[in-house]
């Protein structure tokens, strides 16, 4: 097979990689993006969906605070369909550092971050779930953002402009000659097929895996792995983002996202990327700590927990990972003897566009492309394929255009088969695998209270009826999907969620026999 040729090979399909593909495509640069799993498989798909005002970093990292303020303002204008502009509160409770509270407005003003002081009564009228032990409150411009929709919209426009996406494609090795990567050897993990891409420039946008990819090129990048675990509530707890008004710590952010809220996060140093999952101990600590700010969280139902890894570029010294800058690192590896190899890592979801812009500037200069960045002014298009991750959208459209033949496949989130059909068509355009996991990533399927108990077999059966999966694949894909759901349910098994899991086990183990690994 002849090698594929392109100007830029981007490795990593998270927010930064897809944002870079869009930026370069708008500048007329030909790109191929490869991702070893599916879109947003790493930190971009395992965060709290917070569009930072910058207030969280005003004391510890003023540079990041200013970046967040500027980028959040831009994104609210450029990608409003991916954002719920909730506003945010920073609140302190009895026992919190009163000096930090007193300094907070001044620190915000130093970073040009708008802040308004509220009385305790005003704050509790805005968010009645707040503790009666509140001692201070400030209003800032935080918001929530849908990271899945964001990445989908970016890569879809990039593809429309001529870029190519290869999911489930793993980098095997780099062939180097004369201080350049001449070819990149890749493996399609679904088919086992190997192929080669020859690119003028190679960009490593793999987040926490940046060091792994750099090693293949003979380059060393010192990266700290900081795991953050988060919880998803059964219902929406607040209208606004609520931050604990104290130096960054665990369990100090509650982010409303559609019909649920996301609570977190932790910062735990890990040594390996092989097993990334929340623990029962983390979940207990998050709930206990957050209840001081929002007491109802102690009795709330949590439908799942999940964890992502922050790639923090810095030394391997011990200490608090929160002290490491949340800024990003853009590395030109010409200094390491590989002239056409660049790494972009670190940073935050809020600054993904700016990270992509700076990377595109560097790569463009190496290619001799002088066209300026347009993502700062050109709105991110809304696409049909990228809309189905939005909570509440599918039921609105289903109820508005009631078709008796358009049966619901997911009752919790009211996702009909017409939506699944659209998602299947989109996956085919992206040359992906239209299985239950891929559909769940691009929609609300499996994200409701039942966590796939009922919609899992329904969608699997529908995929079989539509000839999307072979008979011998059905139970394998269902088992794979439910295993992912179980990983998140296991740490939150108490009260009603424990009852739900018992029902799931009775159905899927008792009826389908899914606990038997060798069952066809």
C-alpha cells in the first residue's frame, strides 16, 4: 500500500487536536488527524465541562487566569451552541481562610476579571442549596461547556475543508532520517491493518500521552500525571457554577451541565496511564468535603463517577500537583534534534482554541504558510451531527415532530431511532465503527439514571437489525459498553444507585449471561 501524504499529521483527537485541525484547515493546510481510540477519549472527555472565568487561578497562576478570561469571552461569542452561560459564584464557609476571601476581589482586578461582591443573603437567594454557614460570596463569569460537542464541531468543519480523520489508529513508530520524521507507521486497531503517513510536519497533541509519543521520536518530555475524579448527580443541583472560595483544593467546584451537575475534582499523582478510574475513597472524600459548601450533596443520588488525567509539564519532584502551572507547553523539538516534530500539551479546555492557534502559528511558519489565524473571529459552525450530545435536545425534537414509527431507544434521555440513524451516518462519514460505545459518545444514550440497563440491549438490537453489527459482535459490544458504565457506577453504589445496579445485574447477567467472558 502506498503511503498517505499530507502537510501536517496531528496525533490526538481531543479538543486541542481537533481545534488545531480546524485552525490549519481554515488556513488552507492539508491535515490528517489520528486518534488511538475515539474523539475525546482522554482528558477532553473526562473533565467537569467548566468554562473558566479565571477566578480559580488568580492567586496561584495569574497568567492562566488572564488566558481563561480572554478565551472564555471569545468562546461565548464564537461557540454559543456549545456553552451554557450560567454565571458563577465563589463562596466561602465558616472555617475558610478569611484573608484569602479579603484578597480575592483585588486579585481578580489584577487579572482584569470582572467580580461582584454579594451579601450572603443575596447568594442564598440565587442558589438556595448553599450552606447556612456561608460567610462570603462573589459573582463571576463562569459557564459550562460541552466538550464532546466542541470537539465534534471542530473536526467536522476541518473534514468539510479537506482534512482526514482516522479513529482507532495507533502510532507504532516513527521512521527518522536526517533529523526529520520521514514517515509515521500506524495500526488500525479495529482491522489490524497497518499503513504509513508521510507528513511535512508532525504534531503531538496527545495530552497525558505526549511523553509516550515523544519517546517514539527519541525525545523526552517531563510530564506529571495528575488524576482528577468527578461525580455526576442524578439531577441538576444549581443554576450556576459554584466554586469554593479558597486556594485550589479537592471537591470545590459544582458545574451544572444540562439536566445534571458535575462535582469535583481531586488531584492525585499517578505513575501510569494504564488504569485511570475513580476510587471509592475519592468519592467519599469528595462528597464529604463538598457538603460543607452545599449540604444537599451529602444526600444526593450520584449516577456515576469518572476520572481523567491532567498532563502537567514540569519536574518530577514531589509536592502538590496543584502548584504546577495550568498553562500549556508548546515545544519545538528541533531543539531536540527532530526538526519537523512539535508537541502541544498541558493547558485547560477553556484555552484549547488559543493552544491550537499558537501551535498552528508555529507549524505554519515551518511550512512557509503566512495566512493568519481566523478562529479568533470566525464562529464555530453548528452541525447536525454534533448536536446530539446536548441534554434535552432529542426529546424536544421528538415531541415536536411526533412520529409513531420513531420509537424511543433510550427512555431516560428520550433518544429515538431517528437520532441513532443520524449518528450512524456521521460515524460512517468519519470512517469509524458504529457500535454502542461510539453512539453513546455522540449522544445521551447510556448517560441517564439507568446507565445503559435498558437502552444498551435496545440499541444493540437495533444496530443488529440495521446490519451495523454482526451476530457474534452483539454481546461483545454490549459487554464492552456496560463495562465502561460499571467502572463509573461502582464507586457510587449506595442507596438508589445500588438498587439500579442490582436490576442491571439481574437483567444482563441473569438473562444475557454477560458475566461469562467466553460466551459468544
